[in-house]
C-alpha cells in the first residue's frame, strides 16, 4: 500500500489566490516523468478498491480533466466499465452539461450531454474518478447538475488516489450517501505553509514558436477512441493497443531510451505507449503537457526544477506548460489534437531541443484519416 510520503509533493501554484499549493503526485505521469508501469500499478491498486463493491449495479465511471483522465481510463480498462471524461475542449455538434472547478486556474468543466442522455437510464451508479479530493465541492456541483437533468435515482461514489477531506466535508458526503474510496488519506492543513516557504528560483523558459532548427517526423494514425465520449473500457484498451501497434510498425523504435509526452487531456494513450516500449526492452519515461502554471524551485525537496512555457497543441491562444524535460535518444509526442496551427507543435519541439532532444516524432491519433 502507498503512503503520503511516496505520493505527495507540495508545489506552489503561480498567482493563484484561491489555493496557493498544488499536490504533485510523483507516480501519476503528469508533471514528473514516470515509468509507466509504476503509474499503472498505482491505478490498479485504486481499481482493486472498487472491484466487487457494486456487483449488481450498472456503473458509469467519470474521470476529471485534465489530471485524472488517465486514472479514469485505467480504471475503466481494469474493471471493464463504461467511461467518459470531463473536458475543457470544444467538441463540434454536441450539447454539454456545465459545472465549475472553483480552485482551478481553468474553472470550466463540461460533460457531453448527448452521451449522458443516452446512458443515464441504464446507469445505477456513477463513480467519479479523481487524482485528489480536498473539499469535494466540485463533485457535489456536478452531482447537482446530474440530478437536475436525470432525477434522484442514480447513486454516486468517488474514487481518488488521495483524499484530503476534513471532517466537515466527509460529513457532507455521508449525509448525501456518497461512498468514498481512496488509496491515501492526506491532511492539507499545512500545505499552504509548506508551499509559501519555497523560493521560486528554478529555471523558467518561454519557448519560441518559430520553426524548430531540427527536423521532426509527423505520423497520423487512425482508429482513435475519444474518451470525451462514452466508451467501454475494453474497447478503449483495444484502440490504445492498436495505436501502439501502428507506432511500432510505422516509426523507428530502435533506441536505448524514449520519452513519451502526452498533451493535456490526452494522457492515457501516452502512458500506454510508454509501457509497451518498456515491455519491448526500451527504457521509457512519460509525462504530459498541462494547463497548470506551477512555480519551480532549486530547493532539494521541491518536486519541479524547470518550467517550459509553450503554446497548446489544441489552441494557439492557450498557454500551457511542461516540466523537467530530460535528454533521451528519441521523443514521441502522442496527441489527439487535430488542430492545424503550428505554434503549439513548434514551441513544444523547441522546448525538447533546448534540453538536447533532436530526434522527435509527432504522433497524431486521429478518428480517421
């Protein structure tokens, strides 16, 4: 079983007065490069908390963007359950259920209403999947939205890697008959004080959006299953394995070390590819770009040392970040962005090049060609 010391690193949010700290999980594969098997091992432990709990109920898993998208997908694959993630992206031709995440830098969250309309009648319980829960207010907000649209019949549970709810928040959940499952109980009372003690003297880079000096290969691979829409866990696994097989067949995977980078909400496919590289005898690590602006520090106990500000691969007007890039023989960027703008791709590749990475492949996982 995991401990708070193993999973929790306290970082400082940049210019966020709502919550000054951020909990960085060293094994999650978001901010810190991780061996994918370690991330999946942690996700599997959380899925084991749910296995057999609700055998006679029809379950829908909902994972929260962006940091819990891989966790939710992993639980859906392990438990072979239907899954949908929240999103901040725009999907053409759909309606949404909207709710907010009050402490976040990007507060708007949404679910595809069309898919929820289709599955609600055949759902007995919704299990929300998160990396961490502090107050639980975001989930209460979305439960209110779901009840307003689909009535009081559906039951609710929460599964998270970390749970930092105090007695008041826990009582609210108990009073509302919301079951709670987690790996590690945390106490957030001292986190703000810890974050404020750090001097933000790490390295900050704002990456160039012009054409990179190094050439890079771009591959378009079809067969994408979009977890922003309802998908069965088994089907999602098959699609991700198909992605890996196409990467293996179309790219040059011969290297001692390969970094795999996911983009924002597209985390699970990158982790899956990285895990398969490891199974094929290649040293691989994985982490992802993020919307989260986190300060960096040279302090030994601080989780992040170097920050690269880049343009989003999904939107030229969106600022995103990636942290602590190391040098590898090859880099695979795995994205589900089909946006044609070049600024995001250029800035990410320039960030990689500045850390000594010159063999880069951009892999776009597309719904079709």
